[in-house]
C-alpha cells in the first residue's frame, strides 16, 4: 500500500500558494493582492515560508495519510 498523503498535500499546497494565483503577499501596491498573476522575489520567499510551515503542520504534526491499493 502506497501512502499518497504527502504527495497530495504537497501538490495542493504548491498550486494554492503559487504567488499571484490566488493571492500575492507582499503585493506591489498593497500588503495582499488577489489574483494579479504577478510575482516578486519577496513574494516568493514569503510564500515558500508559508508553504514550509503548512506542509510541516499537515505532514508531521497532524500526520495526513491516504492509502491507495
């Protein structure tokens, strides 16, 4: 049985936290901008830290497991 939990959580978080797709923090003119499809170096760093924090919570603290097969 393969554990697909980490793969699914990582893919979903990667798509949702892509800078500029849903939101960008910090934005160009405001602190948070929604759906502007642009990015910056600072935004990439902030989103990477948020991604790391959430994936750590979901995989280590909560322990999400999805078994297939």
